[in-house]
């Protein structure tokens, strides 16, 4: 039985056609529409993800003093138009690479770097539930401006820089760029191999995604569950241990065509 609405079932761009990452119109991605829909206000699902991620990072670095450990290199793979993963790494990083393939998203990030928009303040306030954030970062805008470097690139090319970054995030990327299971697993592998041994990481995924529309364009997705998330991350995680939390849809669905959100936290294995 097809439980989709007639509009969805008959929409030709939403039919289950294989579509690889290289075939999607990334340079036409509309960051203004994306931010307005997703991050204009702090949703309860993002608040829960921030709670889990910030606790993971704070716990990992809890032995570090207020000045030590603040020169790490961090990376947010597929940063898109989302600043809060980078903000989550700010207390411990002297350098944060926002790695992004879309020209329009790169332009958005460049514009945000000097002084990000006020609506991101609520995300910083949520991070500050862990007191290490306010204690180590007196001025998050200045810290963001000083630490952030924006690099345009394809995440599949990260194999050329193994172990470069000591902390990392990847939010709604591996499953949200292709319909291919193979590309999903390869994207996670590239992310994990870019991290140094012992590096803490946080990754988030849309569960059961059928793809998504941003502005005038529809973008492909690969439907994943907790099973695929664990299978993709465990081979590269310390002790093969990854803390995976299904967020669901607290506060209601963000859009049509997905089943919830998943956040995964762990540490890169020492090889």
C-alpha cells in the first residue's frame, strides 16, 4: 500500500531514481531558504543534538585546563549553511576548516565568518549549558572569525589528508547527498580517515530520508537507520564504540520524507 500523498507519489523528482552526488545541482543550493526553514529558530531536535554533542566534547576534554588544548585543528565536513557544529568545536580549536562543495554555501559561510547572524546566538546559548563554552570563549563571534577557514572541496577527496584534524563533525551530509548506499559508506569512511587517532567526533543523520527540496531544487538522499549508521562508523571508532541516539521528531517534522534524526558520537580509533 502506498501511504504517500498523491502530490508526493506523482512528483517526478521524488521517484526512486538512482542519483549520485556528482549529479546533484549543489551550486544551485539556496542557503537563505535552507537557513530560514531549518535554523531561523532553535528547534527541539537540534537542541537535543546540541545537548548530546556538547556533553561529548566537554567530557572528552574535561582534563584540559582553560588554556591548554585550544590550538587543535577541527573540521566540519559538508558544513553547508549550518554553523552550530563549528561553534560546538570552538572552545578547543585554533583552526576550524569548514569543508564545503557548494559555491553558494561557500559564499554564505564567507559572509557569516566576519560576524554571523543574530539567530545563531540561540545555538551558542544552548551550547553554553556546558559551562566550558562560556568559560573558554569570551566572544564567540570573534572566536569564530579568528578560527574559521573555509575550503571548497569534495569530501571524497579527503583521502589525500589522512589524520589531519584532531576533532570533527559531519552533520546531515553522508546520507543527504546521494541515493547510493556505496557513496554513503564511502563518505563516512572519508570523514573518519581525515581525523587523527583519538579525535572526538560527532555526526548527525536524517533517518529514512527520501530526499529534500531546498528552494527550487530537489536533492537526493540515501535512507539510513541506526543499523547503517553504526555499521558505517564502528570500523573506524575507538574500540568500535559509537554512542548512537535516535532523536526522532520532537516538536514535529521538519519536512516531509524522513523518519527522524540520529546523532552519533565517539572517538577515532588508534591505528
